[in-house]
C-alpha cells in the first residue's frame, strides 16, 4: 500500500484485509481499525497484536475512547485525522462505511470521504474503506471508485455487479 493513498475494497469479510494490516504492522507501520464488528468476534478470529481498534456503537453521547458512534461524523473524522497526524505512514482500515452512510446519508458520507482523502494525502498515511456493494447503488459506487484506488483481494468474487439497482 502506497503512502498518501486512499483505497477501497469490496471484500467485506475483513479476514484478508486484517492479514494485510498485520503485515503492515509487523513492518513498522501504525495501524488503526475502525470496525462495526463486535470486539469479542474480532479478538477470537484475528491476532490484533500491534493494531489499535475502535468499534462503532450507536450512541452519540459515548465518551469511551474505544468506541465511536457512526452518527457522530465529526468524532469519526477527528479520530482518523488524529491518528494519521500522530503517526509515521499510518494505515487506517475503515470497516463500517455503510453504517456511516446509513445514519448520515450518502452525500454526507461522500463529503467525509473527500475530507479523509485530503488528510491522507497530506499525512502520508493510507486508508482502506471496506465497501459492501450490496448496500450502495451503482451510481454511488461509481463516485466512490472515482475518488479511491481499488485494493483487490484476489480470492474475492465480490464486484460492483453486486450493487443495488437504482
């Protein structure tokens, strides 16, 4: 993964991408995973040594540093920006894109994506957005594809063809 680049992947299983993240962490990169998946599930299935995790929970008033509300886009952005600014060539894995888009609308989500993309470029870090194509319309996926570089899992069969019609 190149520094200063934002990526998307349609591989929503997280297994392959966390393997990539572990390799990056072993190579000295600081890694943050923002995820919608339960903490216990993640810890049982994956070795998270050297990887910081923050989980999405629907609660705007939450003050726990290890949880973020998908409704509070300002805190999500601030957390990502702080991590990118504080580390050398950091990597952020953003698993929960559909939650942020659902609670805030696609237009607000795409503004967040543009802003994160600018910070990534300036910081020299990398961000990977896990995009579930079944939760977006094809025209929305085309907008995302225009802004980000594809990071393809060779073992995944999920493509834009799985997008919702509309």
